[in-house]
């Protein structure tokens, strides 16, 4: 892992502090940023989200899908966890904590928005960072590519219906036109742009030009993430200063969800007798989130000032240290599989 990936939670934490301080000192600046909208899409945030998502999509080689029939059990595990378990368990935990255990500390409207943010995280399986987790656990790189590619294709068709269903079940109003527009803007278009870019740069299949292009884009992706965090927390600064416990309350169910989903997936991989280099990335994909997409959709659906946007950013804050702890555990338990 590079410096930014290894200490991503530190940079996100610093961006949060900067955002809160700036939001308190120059609130008019953030109000102007919030005003730049078209069709309920904030233009600045849209640019920053694209800076995050586009480089990730360029990494995906969709030609690898032709190998989908090889070692199907690992792929089945990934798909079941990502699309049949994780979104529903996230919604259940959100409802349990914010409509039950934390109901006395959070007003009903804010609670619903926190739940919505958690649902959006749960419906967005990891796309980019999973390559890092796979490498750190000595996973099969080619098989990881197949898993991610298949998940991204499914995401185009499954993200909006599942998110809409779970938001509706949670009594959250779903603006379907905005949800579908978000999927087009932040999944379909960057995916097609990434595939086209990869095809043009990697004609000789030597990865030289492609790797150079990705190395150039990588810092911009990190900048996009950190600036998005600064803007979100700048807009939320007043609420956070009044209720600092909000971040802790959101983090608790997210931590339970992450470790719980991993435990289920790892146990299932052991029972299915998967090889460790297949089981490790399969469980990591199911555990981690495509938080960039969740942040973008939360902003589009509920607004920059919403609790949903705040919940998705807290997901960024907790993801890296939690996933590194799971990498450590996976490497220490390799003998369970071999």
C-alpha cells in the first residue's frame, strides 16, 4: 500500500477537522457551494466524485469476465454476500440502532437519514480497494479481477432496485428519477468511460501506458476524496459541533456490520472448502464498500447537508483501519484453509 492508502483514515480525519473549522469560520462559502446544483446534482461534488470513481473503473478489465466459469464457488460466495446478505443486514442494523437503541439520542428525521446512508453503503460492494486487500492477503489477482468485474456489471442493474426497495421498507421517500440518474452518472458512465480508456491505452496488452496513466490519476483520486470530505463536513459543521456524538453513533453499527459480514463470509468460505487465495478476496469484497458511490448517491438523493451524506463519510473513516485488522486476521488464519 502507498502512503495515502495506508494512512487513509488519518487523511480523512484531518479533512474532517479542516471541514468543520472552515464551516464554522466561512459558512457563506459552503452555502454558495451547496447552491451550485442542476437536476438535484451538486456540480462541484459531481466533479470530485468523478475524480474518485473514474480511475477505479479504468483498473477493471471486463474481458476477464470470460473466465467467470473457472472456480465458480468463490464467485458464488461473493455474489450471495454482496447482493443477498449485506444490503439487508445493513438495513436491519440501521433500523435496530437508530429506530430502537439510539432513538432517544437522534430525532426521527435524522435517524431515517442515517439509516438511508447505511443502506447505500450496504448496496455498494467494493470496486477498487479490494485489489489492495487481495494483494495484502496473497489472493489470486486474476480471480479477484473476475469477481470485481462481475460485481460491477451487476451493480448497474441491481443497485437502484435494491436501494429503492430497502429505503422504501424503511419508510424513506425514494425519488426514483434521482436514484436512477445517480446510477447512470456514477456507475454506468464512469464504467463505460473507464472501459473505453483502458481499451485505447492497452491495445498491446503490455500495461505500460495504462499503468503510467493510472499513476498520474491516482493523486487526483485521493484529492477528490479529501475535498469531498472537507465540503461535506464544512456543510455539517454546525450540526456536528452541536452533536459530536453523531459520528460515534453512526460508527457503532457500521463496525458491527463490517465484522459481522466478514465472519459470515469467512465461515462460509471454510465450509465450502475454498482455497485461501480465493476465500480471502471473496470475503474482502463482501466486507468492504464502494463508499465513493454511496457518498455520491446520498448527496444526490438527500442533499449535501443530510445525515445520509454524513453516514456515508463515516463509512470512509472506519473502513481502512477495520479492513487492515481483517487483513491481519486473514493472514494469521491461512492454515485454516491450506
